[in-house]
């Protein structure tokens, strides 16, 4: 397709720049960010990690508040809890409770903390009041000095208000505090990377995403009051890190998480415990560098822009889904394998944009191409036969006269007679319907309209067997124009009008292709078309049938190889004939024999229009029937030269002898002359009957009753049978109606009965049975003769074939009788068979279709 003139093309630049522009527009919305969060939440909630066995939670829940009183509790209660946990063997105790205000019980709590030796306290970064700058809210001095470490208790909320992770280090400009989970693992505060930052500026570093083990309550949790009031439980706390914090809703320390959202929020202490669990198992997820997501998006745009314009439209959707699958697969592999979170929302959006954009660009290009080509398609050549409904009645009458040779006709317009022969207006039947033929005996009438004029056409058809076929043909003709639709219903939209034009043009091209293909298929000859290398590119159904090669295997097969595989020859070889046709551009005609059938193949070179490529059209004609006729002609000549001429020569010799001595004419000589004359007559009669049988067609068929035919044949042979004392016994009482030629059928039965009488011994019986079986009429003729040798049975119905045993017995025949029977039976679409055992006689069985079941 020439695309130089198209202003819009599906190129990498047009597709890539369009994708980039749309993606930049989408960045103004929250869609990419929401999609990234949704993918992350779905991944983490679908495959949550198992909680660490080293972490346990002591919850300040509703039960504890109910038993121990309203908050805040005295700090000696916390000291007692630390003592219980120390006695239970707890490794580390982490408080998510702010002890920033001094209390009288601080010495007791500090003593308990020092006795345990590994207690972590929280640090909060917040202004004391709304009028103050951001500052660090540290535990009271005695408690801070007694703690083994301090950690910040801040959890980061994303822009959608969901807690997914935290900064492992957080603080003001002087130093960065580790998170509670890191402090529990012994991490100490560190200096910020930007030491010149003001002391009131919140500095955060090393953000990680926490893969939660589940929703609220996923970690092992024990009520504060139960741990406090019960004896130490080493089985629960020995060697474990214990997080202590509020879980009761009244404290307000709640966080929406991917597992819960706002419906079942998680307490802060649970989030820190989950962070400690993930950190201890090295499962924290790091966000990818900021450049990685844009780079991945850009690579996806470049890939789609390079690949889609070169792909077929049907494959672009598959390619887009494949890119999505690769992106999601890589995303999950990085998330769970490398513990790296790469936001891929922008990259995922690219394939979903690429498919409609690519399709739209292709449609725009196709639309412009169609605008240029539609007129050419509309003017393309079409194979359309003029419809009879558009022809004037005078033309119709002229064509009917040439086609059917009617004995009479009448063409009348209104009250005026335009043409007439042996018909008058008085013959016109009443109530003629426009366009519908009315047939009365051998007259056919029709009424048609052309414009505002009314015409009546009548024909007197030949009163023979072809009349019914002609009247059926006339009834199929559409002589009245169909009603046209409302022109106002034509599509008014530009695209609809264009689609309609495409449909019309496509129908014309399809009709042309169907016409060409059907023409090749309906041709009586086989047709093969090759390319300039002699490789078959087209073959019609005759080739598939004659060569018995399936059509798919013919395409792409060299013509010379096909011919050499079915009729190999050396002089000249097939490849030489094919190559000479292509190289010399000269026609060739060669005999061909395939599976005992004779063909004539004509090679003709051709050139494609507006091309230098040449090919071959091979026309293969079946001349088997012609060769068979030639063979029969030679056999007939040989037969006439011997069998017919021999009795005539004998007659002439005998007549000459009688002429020389007319006074001594003996009776034996006259008898011999009569036998020779009768033999010549029988030969001529059998030739005539055989010719009549070969020319028999169904136009000469009529209804006839088979039992009556057999009875007439029996009566014709009864005198010959009586001379030998042979009894002809006929069994059959049911009338069997056939559609056929009774005269030739009777002659065929006579031939069978004559043979039975000739080959039967005197005083024997010939059984004749006529009966129906299924949809066929059966005739069996059984004699008690000498039978037929098995080697002669396959050739019994060949013309000019005589039985060797009959000739030796002195029974001379022409070899045409049984051949005549077989031809007559086959013309009636029947079957004939014979079974015989030497010495036991023969049985001939004839089957003919009954009329009601004939096709």
C-alpha cells in the first residue's frame, strides 16, 4: 500500500509522543498514585508474612482499664509489670507509652527498668502547645537514664491516610532517633546527614514499608491486667521482645492499614511490633529510587511505540496484555524477592493507552486510505448479468423465441397487440398476478409492468417431455422488479455512508471472485495454474478428483512432480515439457494417463497483468470416453469385417452356386441360405438395439409395469422354449410400476430368457421370479444349464465377448446380447449380477428402482 500521501501514520514517533502526552495529562490526577497503593495493598494482604516467634504484645485494653482504673495509671504499676516480665524471662521490653511528665513513682519505675536492663522508651516529636516550635518530648530524666534505649514512635501516613510504613530514623536537626523496632534491636541514635539543619526542623530518613502479618490481633497478645495479676509465665515471655501499649479505642492511637482501612484500625503499638517482626526477619520493603519508576515508564513507552506499529492489529491486544503481565510479574518478583517496591502504575497505564491509541491511528490511516480508494473500488469491473426484470417485454419475447422455439405466442400492451402467432387476446386467462407465471396445459402466461405500462405475454410450448422442465424454468424467472426501499433510509452519517460504499464495493469484488472460482469449478476440464517456477498455486475440483490428491497438498507442489508421480515418462520427461513452456513461452499438448483413464493436457504460458511474471495454465481434458468410443469403433469394424461379412460371403457363394445349376436346387441348400440370412438379420438387429440402448435418455421414460414387461418377454420366448421342451415358470403377482422405457426393458428380458433357453438342456425348467424388495423391483432368471466358468464371469457383459464353452458346444452368438442388457439396466439406474456354478446352472438377478423412490 502506498502511504506517502497519508498525513497520519502509525509510526513510533506518533504513537510514542501521543502516549507521553496523555500520560503527562493523567499525572494531574490521583489515579497513578491510587493505583500504586492499591497494587501494593493487594500484594501485601494476599501474601502476608508469618509473625516472628520472638515478639509478643501486652495490650492496655478495655478489660485492663476496667480493672485498674482510668488512665493514667500510677507508674509503680508499670514497675510491677516490668518485674513480672523480668521474672518470666522477657528479653526486651518496649513501651509505647509517653512518660514525659515527672511522677513521684519515677524512682520505683526506674529501679525496675534498671533491674531488667533492657527497657526501651518512646520519644515523640511535637510542639508542647500550638504556640511553640517542634521539639522532642523525651521521657522524664530518671526514666530516660534508666532506659537501655530510646526510639521514636512515629508511623507515617500516606496521602490516602493509610499507614503502610515508617521512617527508621526520625528527629530534629541535632540527632536522629531510631524507631522503636530498631531501638529494640540495639540501634542507637545517629547524626543527621545534613548537620546544618535548624534544631526545630523534623528530619526523617530511611523510609521502609512494613509487611504486616495481618490485621489487628494477628500478633500474640495478652491483656495487661492478666499479666500483672497472674504469676510470671516464662512459657509466654521467655527470650521474647515484649511491646507494651494501648489498644483500647479510647486512647485514639489508631492507624488505618491495608488490612483494615478505617473499619478495623490497628493500634500504634501493634504497628511497631509488626515492624520489629519484619525487621528481625529482614522482610522490610524499601522504596525504589525515585528515578526507577519514570525510567520504567519511559522504557515501556519506547517498547510499545516500536513494537505495535509493526504488528498486525489482531496481535496488538495480545502484546499489550503480555506487557502488563511482564510488568506485574517483575513487580511481584522485586517486591517479594528483592524487597523493593517499584511504583509501576504509570508503566501499567501505558499498554492500556497504547492499544486504543494504536487502533485509533490505524483507523485514521485506514479512513484516509478508504477515502482515496472507495471511488476506484466502486468503479471496479463487476460480473453482473442483466436481470430479466429490467428487460422490455419485446426483448423477453425475442429471447424466449430463440431459446424455446414456441409454436405460438402473444404479446399485448394494454389493449394493443404487439406480436401474435396462433394466439389471440381471447386466450388470455383471467386474474393474472404480476410476475407470476400461469401454466395451462402447454400454454404459459405472465403479466408484467414496465413503468406505468402493463404487458401480457403468452407462449405455446412444445407438447413433449421438455414442456414441464421449461415451465419450471419460467416459474423461477423474476420478471417483475422488486419494490425499492425508501431512499430516505440511506445512511446520512459520513462513517455510515462510507461503510455502505465499502460494503457495496466489497460485494462486487466478492461476486467477481466467486464468479471466477465457480467458473473454474464448473468447467468440464481440470485446470491448474502455476507461478513462474512451475509451482501449483490453484487447481479446481477435477484435479483433486482425478489425481486423488487433497487440495491442501496440491498448493505449493511443483507441477512436474505431480505429473511424474502419476504418469512417469522418459521421452520427453515432464520437467522438460514444463520448463519449455516457461522458458520458450510456447504451448504444449501431451497425452496423460491416470488410473486407467485417458487425458489430454494442454500447457499454455500466461503473463500477469502489469507484471513480468509468467506462469502456466494447464488444461486437462478427460478423453477416456472418446478413446473408449475409438476402441469400440475398432472392435465394431473388426466384428463387421469378420462376423457380419462371413455369413454374407457364404450367402453370395451359395447363390452363385445355385445360379450355375438352377435345376438342381436342394432343400438343404435353401435351409442353409435361410440360416445365413437369419444370422445376418440377427446381427443387424442386435447392432440396432445396442445403438438404441446407448442413446437412451430419461426423456424417453414413461410409467410402465414391470410384471407385464416380463410376461410379454416370456411369451416372446415361449415358442423357442417349447421346441426344446423347456418349461418357463413365472412367479409374481404384484404390479411394480417403474419409470423407464418398456420396449428396451422387454428386449433386455428377452435376451436373458433367450440365453437361458439356449444354454438349458431339453425338458428342463427356467424359473422366473418378479418381486419387490425395499425400494427396488427384482427379477431373477434361473436355468439348469451347464453354468459359466469362474474366469469368464468378470467379462460376461463385455461386448463381442463369447463364452468359450458355448462356442465349443456349437452355440454361436454375437457377444452383444448381454452387453445390451447391461447398458439398458444402467440407463434405468439399476444393477445386474450373475451367480453361476459349472454344472448347476446360472442365476441372473436384475434390480430396478420403483417409481416412487426414484430421484
